[in-house]
């Protein structure tokens, strides 16, 4: 697997998870009987941080020839 393939899979996974989580929270907020609400104002930002993780923590190594 190449870096690009892995990055694309991670992006799709995070996009899908963010959408499902938003829908789940919205459904909870509309239908719960506990008189509570989960605020999603910062949810997108949390997923953006995760999207940045690969770029922030990926390093390239030089090949070193051992003599």
C-alpha cells in the first residue's frame, strides 16, 4: 500500500465517521427524554485535526548504506 492509498482510506473513514456521528448526535438531540443536548459546534474541527494527523506525523527516511 502506498502512502497516498493509506491517506485516501483514512480520509474516507474519517469523513464517513464524522457524518455518522453528526447524524447520531442530531437524532439523540431530537429524540431523547433526558432533557440533555450534545453540542456539535466543534465536532467538525475535531475531525479536521484528525485529518491533519498524517501530514503532521509522517516522516521520510533516507536510505543509509551500511559499509
